[in-house]
C-alpha cells in the first residue's frame, strides 16, 4: 500500500484491499451502509479504483443500491468535469411557473456534438415519480435536474462512468416482490381427499335413481 499526498492511498494487492476495507469499516468515517462491512468497503474501493477514485473517495461516491453499484449524481458530474475529454456541462430549469417545467442538461464532449437531455414533470409523472414520498416531494426541482444529468452524462461519457447509473436514479427502481410458491404436492393431496371423501349427512335425504325406476316398473 502506498500513499501519495496528491492522490491519497493506493492499494497494490488484494491483501492491501482487505486491510483497508477492515480499517474503513471500523473507522466510523464511511456511510452507514459500509460501517461494520469490510467486504462491502473493499468492493466499493475496488470499483472506485476502476473509475480513478482514491479509496476513501470511492467509499463516499459509490453507493450500493439493492446490490447494484451506482454513483451519486454530484460525484458523476465531478468525474466527467475532471476528464480532459469534457468541455463542459450546462444545467438549467426551463418553464418555471408553468404546469410542465423541465430540467435540461447539455453535456459537451470534445470532438462530438453536445448531448442535450430534458426531463420534465410529465416525464416524472409517466415514471410514477412525481409526488412520490421522499426527495421527489421535498426537492422536486433537484430531482428533475439529477435525472436529466444522469441520462446526459451516461450518453456523453459512458467510458468515464463505466455504465454506472446515478444513485438517485437507482433508488427509484421498483424492487421485484418475491413470487408466492404454490405447494403443488399439498394441493394435489387436498384434492384427492375431497374426491374420496364421503358425502356429509346434512339432513338432506338422498335418493338412488335406479331404485326409483325399479319401483316405478314394479307398479
């Protein structure tokens, strides 16, 4: 393990990675999801290294949402701005005061046409996000901005973000509910019991059709 005053700690082996993961997990200086979780810390550090992030920076920037690594929106913007291929990122809110304002993000990559992405209130409604409890209710303008940013940066700088979605977007994904398993064996056994069960005596007199016909012919 080496230390550079300009870039921070750098791990050079799996042993170093696990050691640093244990130290970080017990430090109290990492997000709650990583506290007491050395393996998760090591995974985030390793993933962050692929993005060019120093270990402790990776633990602040990489989020584990439902088992899927993602990056916080502000960190994604910082990574792209730090790259020499990025010429700039412009963000605005258009149509404020109208029924359908929209966030606009324009990502400029050197040698390519600018990527412009819009995300409006109508878009949020179609995705069942508008009015959703949490940040979409508390900071709706900010959430529109982050959603437009996430799409624009992934389109313009996929090599920098390595396919990561923003953590804010990942938090809005619907988690699949576990399907209920039908116990076929028990169901079949219950059906068989019903088929072989004797009719209940509920006070209703039962007649045999053959006996009735025989009596009729005898008369």
